[in-house]
């Protein structure tokens, strides 16, 4: 596994995500444990991209349960269809929320969070197994480059599931 994770802040966002993906592949290489790998991926993303909050929620029956994350303490359980995470799960698609106050039913785990992006992670049967959630303290922090980059990271996480 890689011992450090460095993202060149002077590069474009899409280059940063490409660099991140390569390093994340090294980070998880050779380790079969899902929680260990997801924990390290979350730490790498938090300290590589300086996100306010980054973490996963696992699908468990009719709700999501908090998994490995980096950032302030968060809500532990979210019902299907509730909040941004529960809606991304229900609709099986990435949700980019420029202003959380304008998202009906947004669940505020921290009043400091202003925008977020939520990406579903699918297993080999095309079922949503977990949700990747990234929050920012700034409005409108995420764009199409983040969507593309984080969806590629979601594919990497989905490969860890098998
Ligand atoms: N805001 C999310 C809840 C999770 S936290 O932001 C960590 C939502 O509305 O689903």
C-alpha cells in the first residue's frame, strides 16, 4: 500500500481526481478487508482534497447506516428516500446539491455544511450497496469534474465489495 497520498493543488480538478484514483488503487492494493480499505480511502480524500466531511453510509434493509468517515460527527441512520443520501439511494443516481438549504428534506448533520454531492455505489448485481457523501462548507463547491471524479472513485469502492 502507499504510505502517503498527495494531490497537487495547482493542477486542474480533473487532473487531481486522476492522480487520486491512481494513488487510491495503490492504497487498497493487497488488503482484502472492506472497512479497512474504505477507512483509508475516506482519510485520503479528506486530507487530499480538504473536504469538510467525506464518508459512506451502508445500505441496511430499509435504511442507511453510517460507515467510515472523516469530519465532524454525523447522523447515524437515514431512511430510504430521506435527505440527499436517501434520495440518491432511491433514485440510484448521483445528486449534486449546490445549496443544501434549497434541497427539500435535506438532513443537516452540521450547520456548517453548505453544499454536497452524493454518489451511489453499486455491487455486481447493480444493487446500491453504499452511498458516498461529500460535504463542503462553501456554497456551490461541486461541479461536473467532481461528479466524474467521485463517480470513478465510487467504481473503485464497488470493486472492493466483491
Ligand atoms: N446531508 C445528508 C446527511 C448526511 S451528512 O451530511 C453527513 C443528507 O441530507 O442526506
